[in-house]
DNA sequence: ACCTTTCGTTCCGAATATAAGAACATTATT
DNA sequence: AATAATGTTCTTATATTCGGAACGAAAGGT
C-alpha cells in the first residue's frame, strides 16, 4: 500500500468514516450497510455505526423506503464553501461565458487533484446537441483535450504514475500506448495547446489551453468542447479565442 | 444537550471529525489548530491528528503559507454528487430560468434542513443591482419571503423550536416578536404565498410560493427576490407567474 | 539581535472508545 | 409458511485514541 503521504499516524476510525464517504459518487448514490461492508472489507456493525454517526450530523441520509444511505445536504453545504473559495472559478467565469457565446460550444475549466482531473466549472452551449459533463466529476487525464493539456505540464514522475496505473480505453481512438502518449504530451507542451478529437468521446472535439497563476505554474485547463463536425473548419479561430480567454484569466490570477 | 436523535452510540472520533468539518463556512474558510481546539473545547493534539487524517484523504488542505487548514477539493466532489441527486433541482431549473427571464429579478429555490433554510439553486437577474445569495448557505427561517413560506408549512412543534432558539434581527423590520410571527405564518399558509419586504435585507422584496412533491408535502420554496422599488407596482403579476412556475414544478414532482 | 509568546507538531503511557463477532429484528423472497 | 437477506443491537477484550507535556519553529515585541 502507498503510505508515502502518511507522516503522522492517522485516526483509523476517522479515516474509515472518510473512506465510507468516498464510496458515494454519481454512479452509485445509495449504499446499503452490507454492500458497503463487503466492498470495504469491514464488519457490518462497524459500517453501521459509522453511518449512524454520519447520519446524526447530516452527512448521510437514510432512504426510509430502501433502507439504504445516500449523501446528505451537509456535504452540499460544505461543497459550496469549497466552490466559493476557489476564486479561480469566480475570476474565470465571465471569460468563460464570453468564450461560450463566441464558440457556441461548451466551455470547461478543469483542475488536477491527485492523478485525476476535476471539472470545476462549465458554461454549456445552448445547442441541443452539445458536450456536457458533470461538475466535480473525477476523470482520468490521458484522454480528452482538457485533461491532456493538464497532463502535459505534469512532472515526469507523475506522468509515469498515471501511465503505470493503466490507460483506460474510452474509444477506438484513445491513445493507450504509453510511449505514444508521452510523445503526444511533449508536443502539446511545446505548442502550448491541445486539440484532440474522438479520444474521449466519439464525435467529440476539444481545444484546450493552460491557465497559469502568479507562481507561473499551470493551475487549470480551459477548453472549448463540442462536436468535431461543427468545430473542425474553424478550429484555428476557436483556439485563438480560447488562448485569449486563458491569457486574461492567467493575468487576473497574477501571472506575468 | 439535545440527544433526541442519538439512538445508538455514535463514534466519538468520527463525530469529532465531522464537527471539525462543520466549523468551515464561507465566513471562515481557514482554521488553525489552536483556534479550532479552543473553539471546540478539544485538545490541540486531538484536533491536529484529526486534521492530518482529513488532509490525507483530501477533505482539508493545509495552506503552506499561513499553516492553517481549509476545506479540500474532495468536499466539492461530494457536494456535486449531492447536487446531482437532488432532482428537484434539475426539474426546477428550466422553470426558474423562464421565471427569471420574465421577472428580471433573481429566482431562488430553497429547502429546509433541520431548522434552517438552504438555497439549493438560483438564477440571478442580469440587472446590475440584484438580489444575490450564495448557494448552500444556511439561513434562519423567520426572515425573508423564501424562508417564511417554508416555515409556514412546518409543524407547530418545529415552529416553536425555531422561536425558542431566538429570532435574530436583520433589519428594523424583521419580525422578532414570536406571537406576531406565528400570526403572520398562519396568514401565509392560508393564502398560500408570502410577499414580504425589508425584513431580511433593506430595500429587498420577496415573493415566495411552496413547491409540493408526490406525497403532498411542501418540499421547497420558490421565490422571486429583488428590489422593492422595482417589484412593488406589479407584484400581483409576479406572484401569478411564480405560482404558475411552482405548480408546474410540483406537477413534475408528482403532486396532484 | 534577543527575548517572549504563539502556534503547529510529536511523543508516550493510561484509559476508554471501538472492533469483532454473534445474535436479534425486520423485511423481502420463495 | 419457511427461508434468506439485510439492518440493528449487544458485549467484552484489546488496540486505538486521548490527555498532557514537551519540542521546534515562526512571529512579534522590545
């Protein structure tokens, strides 16, 4: 097990509570006691007491019909506190809206957490067929423009970790060969942008550029994501506008 | 202390972890170890270990400059899972957008959690001076139209609890007298809507109506919130549109 | 530049909260 | 009606956590 981050002894009971919370996601919003205990390899009684503890504080709620538990409103509340403190988000928002207006495609803002990407904001195009992704969703970095632009600026060490974890195939065009992916990433970093299509979702296309903060590090990826068929003819112009928006956001974040 | 909800013994260590998380809000996003231990009446070592546990799982992050802790991205992630499962929200959204378009004022959707209200969605008017409130923020129920409509449909028992907790004054017009408030609430329930101004924020006005689900219970309050000076002349029409929207939402939720 | 205070972090023995496992209660399924 | 599956409760030994002191580093004042 990877305990590299474990400097001090952690509280096992507390950690277990957090691990239980982490089991809930948009694919699986409800868990029963037995299910959870099987999944985590814990005793039923242990999981049950943990869930009661969580329920008493509103972190989970019991569905009285199914008898199962789902995440409570308290987590929405705390999630919104986090959203508020991500001022990258508030700064980026107006620029994203303008960019969406111009491109008529969905605009996304993504950051890295650990070895994954998380979409922290989006402005969806009003087209009936459009690219859409849930906020807060954790996605691997090796497929899709918005994630690849982020991956390209990672340290070699992190890139290797991601590759070592395995490169999941999303479409027939996903780059799952590690050496080819690394070559692609180098090229992306050289050019300072990433245009890719069909590697994350068929028919989809993404144009992504990095956003920098005052330390000069890449803190986010900004992208226009939509349908290849609509975007391919004027991708140069879309790229230009996307870069303009990212530059403005970076400047507002203190990048020189 | 109120232990009515404490059926089974809860995990103290786990509960402490959750209590620590609850200390973070948009007014205070960063806490130091000593501060927190003073605030919660816990030993520094206890709080420190809890924070390390939380940090290891990404629930809090340490600001390397201030040495203090703030909520981590993991909570944004979980918060978004909660947002996704609140399908009241997805159903209500388009109606709220239409209503905002019509009213040119901010439209809010609020639910009850415990003895407080929480705004779970909003569509802000594009006016430069407009009513605005953060998503996920916990507010008392006795002031403001959106909250009072919710309070009006509560059980007598709950209303008494809220009154017993004390009625905070927000403006000179806030109704802080319990018997007058209760009389107001009865009237609101009779009429099925709430129009109030200046009791939560000076110059502000709210028009709020209830939203029902398939069980026939009030599950949310929908409101138009804006400036009194702009709204007062055509409040009847605004109310009508607000009611129409709420009815449509209720119907979509299965209310007859 | 030095002292003082404050704060985050570590350490260790004592104490107690918790895990483990079984048993019970309740609901669904056959 | 019998069986299976799932949520809940109970009890005790033990391993985790607390409590308190001590350490080191930074901040602030003199």
